[in-house]
C-alpha cells in the first residue's frame, strides 16, 4: 500500500466487510489538519479491487485539496462500496454506517455516485458522522452544478471577454449534476451537445433543452468551444487530449486528468483547464453546512467565491509558468499543510 502510485501520505485506509449485509468497502482518510475528512460514498461495480483502492485514494486526496481551496475547516476522506447500485440493500447501507462509526468522527460520509440521500439516511441510523441527510442539507448536486456553471462563465470571460450565450458546450455525463448544469447552460443561451452511456438520461436532457445527442466515446472530440466532463475521472489523457477541439475544459467530474502531467499537455495546446476539484466544490460546501454549522447564505457565499478562486489560480499559473492544476495544488497546500 505504501508503494501504491496513488498513496499520498494518507493518514488511514480502512477495509471494511460485513458478509451478512453484503458489504465490501474501503474508507480512505487523506488529511485531517484542517478538520475531519469529509467525502462521499461511491457505490460502483469496480472491475477489480485494485481499481477500487485507487479510486478511494485519489478521491480522498482530492477532497483534502477541494476543502482547502473552498475555505472549509475540513479535511479529505472518501469511501467506496464495491457493488453495483442495483445490489444496494438497507442492510448494506446500515453496515456502511457502522463502518464509518468505527472511525469515531475522523471521517464524515456523504452522497456520491451510486448513493442517494436515502442511503445516507440509512447510514445515519448507525452513525452521527454523516452529512447530506434528507430534511437537512440534502442532495448536493444542484450546488455542484452551480459552482461549475459560475466557473465556466468566469472562464469564458477570461478566454473571450464574453459570457456563454451562443457558445457551444459539450457536456459528457448526465447524472444529477450534469443534467442540472445543462439546464443552467440552456437558460444562459449556450448551444448544447450532450452525451451519456444511458439513452434515457440523454433523452430527458434533450427534451428539456433541445440539446444535440452525441456518442459518449466521442464527446471530448466534438466541435465545441467548451467541454464539460461530468462523468467518471481520468478522461483527459494522452489518447484523448490531442482530439479535443474545445478552448475551455470545465466540468464536474473528479480526477479528470489521468496524471498531473496531462495538465501540461492541455497547456501546450492552449486549452484553458479549470481544475476539477476547485470548480466542483459546491457539493462539499453544501454538505459542510451540517458539520460546520454553516447557514444556507454562508454556503451560497462560498459557492460564489469559487470563480474568484479560479481567476486567482489561472493568474498564478500564468505568472509562474505552470499549468492550472499545479497552481491549484500549490494554493491548496499552502492552506492545509501549514495547518498541522
């Protein structure tokens, strides 16, 4: 584990199993210098256990950086359940709650891909270390979409000096966040191309927004001015970057770059890349209301600060001759590494 390429001095990695409840899970706590590690529970049918470990390690690290840039007194954690979402049961969710509870507050669980508010409610029957329950902060997806939308507008102003009206945007991934982002972009006058592996999700968005449906495998290569990755990560890599026609990449997916060096491939092609964990922080800001006692207006103000942080990161990158991802990392590290 200590030699794993995605291990980054994680404080704790826990493997949890409850055979009776059908639970096999991994919880990774990356850094708690600023506060307990907050991060969602992803339920996914991983091809191998190694993929699940890598996902937990990468995502938990990203949460540390995300919370730091968002100005939250929280650290980074993440959990993954190795199961298809169709296999979920109440017993499995309660067992996950017990696994979280054994960490005694070092990790706070919330919603992620494959999990719902109802799943978090079930976990909350076994632990108080949850966020995003129904009747409280609830679904973080609209908050995530809002932060990405505001960041995309800021990126357009930086690149073209205009807003997104009339600009063509390709959105790949039409889950709760991607679909909400499409509605915002449609209202702003953007021309949409959309892709998802689920035909029903594509139809719903097309019916609402008049978007053009495109193949998911070719979404990144579409003629468009903006590309918004909102599905799973590692989609920006040497095999895809050469085909990208967009001038701006700004989306909600976590870990969009397969490796940090891919940020320099984008820079070499003069593509403005908005670092994912910066622009998609609206969701963690939303669920942070519960553990930090933030009001809704407090959280809304923090979401509105996201595009200003993006401007700061892009300016820093230009001044130092580095890619935006590296600039975002340096700014985040200046916050959480000095807090120990």
